[in-house]
C-alpha cells in the first residue's frame, strides 16, 4: 500500500512540476519576453548616442593611431582633430541635403492639394468607367458593392499615403534640433572613448580572470571591427542606391529627384524589398494614370539599382567584415533560408562570431 502511495505521490509531483514548467513557460513567453524586448528597445534609444560613439571611435581609431605615431601628436589632440574634421563633413552634408529637401518639400507641400485632387478625380473617373462597364455587363449586386468599396478604399489609401510620406519628411526636418543635440553628445562621448581607450579596456580586462583576457580581447576586437564593417558596408550600399536613384530621376526630369532619392535610399535598408518598396508601387501608379513610359522607366531604374546592389553587396560586405566573398554569399543565402529576412543580418553575424571564437581558441591553445 505504501509503495502505491509513493508511486502515485511521485506521479502527482511530476504532473504538478509539468504544470509549473508549462505555466512558467507561458508566463515567460507572454510577459517576460515582450518586457525584455521593450526594455532593450528603450535602453537602445536612451544609450544610442553612446553606442554610436563607440562605433565612431572604432572607425576613427586607425587615423587617430596614425596621427599619434606618425605625426607625434598627443592622443587627445589626434582624436580632437579627427573628430572635428569628421563632424564638419557630416554637418556640411546634412545642411546641404536639408536645404535641398526644404526647397523640394515646400514645393511639394504647396502642390499636394492639387495632386490629391487630381488623384481623386482620376479615381472617380476610373470608377465611373467601371460603373458603365458593369451597367452594360451586370455583375451580382454583392460583387458590385465589393468592387465599389475597394476602389474607394484604394483611392483614399493612396491619398493618405502621399500625405503621410510628406508629413513624415517634414517631421524629420523639424526634428533636426534634437538630432543636432544627439550629434553633440555623441561627439563628446566619442572623444572620451577614443582618448581613454586603453584605460577603458584595461578596466574591463582587470575584471576578468587572467586566462580569459587574451581570448576575450580577440573576440571583442574581431566582432566589433566586423560589426562596424557591416554597418559601413550597408551605408555604402544605401548611398549607392540613393545616388543611382537621384541621377536616374534627374535624367527622367523628375522635379523632386533628391527627395525621392533619399526616400528610396532609406527604404533600401529593408531586406529583399529594398528600393522596390517605393519604385514598384510608383511605377504601377504611373501605369494606372496612363504614364506608361514613365512607369517603364521607373521599373528599369529599379532593376538597375537592385542589380548593382546585388552585384556589389557580397564584395563590399566581404571587404568590410573580413570574410571571403564566397563565405559572405553563403552566409547571406543560408541565413535567409534558415531565419528568413532577419537571416540576411544574422547569417554573416553568426559566421563572424564563429570565426572570432575559433581564432581566440587557437591563440589560447
């Protein structure tokens, strides 16, 4: 009897434990994981100037070392000269682009009611043609109502999209003071991080056991330089796409070539979709409005921009993150297959981490 009680008691404990584990798992997925993502996102926003400062400090480090060694400068002076020069170039580029954006967006904003009115009129005319066609070739009432409602929804969404994009760009311009504040904080933080690099890393390494110092140094060095290289490569690719778009739109006689080129360049950040997020719907809209030649030209421009990006991406990535072009191409493809869109970033990152760990282990042995 006692044995049976022990058996059932043990079984009951296992069932209770299973329910507890399941409850904890559900609690973790439902509450903890979203909370972690929320807190991480907020921390990322709050510490963004300092994260950017670390990235910039790594980027300017070779030039700072060269000025310190070749020109016999003190490290603080070398950092200051490099940083002031870099910030001057960034601010000059921002002012140049912003001035052009203000001119184009002001003109676009003035013409926006006219564009919206023309778009709505075209939509109404198109729906009238469909109504006449349906009158001559009657469809079921349910189909007629659904078609009419969908047309009205499409027209409203297109007008709202046009207004939303313009307002978004204006909000970016009005947010320039906050952006300048972030740049100032980032610049000051970059100066101290770069100037006191040895002291900062010395403090980190003193907290580690002696046998882990060298492997950790190798892993941190490999991953940080590769990550910075990855973002540098993406910036180069985005700039190339934006420049191709601006030049192409100028050739096509587009009034807002700079604005649209910047928008297309920003959307080039999106994996797979890239510039097609803007150029393909824009081309389809031109087809619907009757501008077939301009629509075809936009599709050709998209094909050129996407083709050049796909051609250059493995080579630029491999050069900046220190992987062979074949390894880069394989990591991009396998990352996409296993992890979806996020794998385009995750694939190369995992290869970089693996390479860094193997290198640190070989040095440790």
